[in-house]
C-alpha cells in the first residue's frame, strides 16, 4: 500500500490557501485515477484506489489529515501502522516556499526546513519518507510567511497551479513505481515553470 498524503488545513475557509496545495494535489490524483469515495479514517479523510504502472496496478491510499497542518503526523502514523508499511511507502505532498511558483521537487529524508507539518510527520514516523514539494514562492521576508501561506492563490496563478496539479496526477504511475527522479522530471515536463529565486521575485513585486 502506497500512502499519498496531502498537507493542508480542514474547512472551507482554508480550501484555496497556498498551504492547502498538498490537499489539492492528492485530490487531483484521486480524481484522475478514479479512487473511491472519501471516508473519515485515521483522523483524516481517506480514499482508496490504485494507480496503473508498467508493472501492474499499485494500491494506494489518499490521506488528508484533518488535525490541522501542524499535527499531520498523527494521521500519517496511524495509517502507516494500520497498513504495516515503511516510511518509503509514504509520499507527502506539501507547499514549498523556497521553490519558485510552479516548480516541483522530490526528495527522500532530510530536515523539516521550518515546515511544521513535515516536522510533525517526522516526529511520528521518522524522516525517511518521500516528499513531493510544490513551489508556491516566498513572500520576500520571514515576517510575511504566515500571511503568505494562509492566503489564497491569486487569480493570475490559477493557470500554472492547474497545470502543476494535473501533471502530478498524470505522472503518478512513475511515483507509484518508485521512480521519484523520473516522476519529478515528468511533472516538470508536463508543467514547465521558470526556475527563479522565490525571494527575489517577491522583492521585485513590491
């Protein structure tokens, strides 16, 4: 079982926030691959399904923790224990302010880099899970970060956002097959985004 976890905050008021792009990504994967209906499990909203790969279908669980972003590890730990899987079977989709808008990067392990959701998951299952980081850009100063991540994507950002989410879903067979480097490359091929310093772009916008 592959556990595809999206990070975000529950409720309509947060639905369009940059901090909820992880929820958006796993929702698009579930839609693209015809996952079953959402159910409340593991202090989360969960959907079961499978993703077709060259080696056959891979069973997967979509997980959207409902404990609020900073306590996401509780749900991930519970699901991992239930399915008896390893951290390598857990992929976490989340917003990354240190990537330019629309950029995408995969990595396994490492620190939390100030992301409290990642820190919570690490506290529950250790650091060796797979991270799918979706670039949302930086507001330019650390004092603006909270307001930035808890604000909605602007109308002008909807185009690249939709392209990125669709690419994450369309390329999912590579992710399900464990081909993280190829998955990253395919997502960026399907939804190309300019490589840039996210802080510089914010400063130039001021």
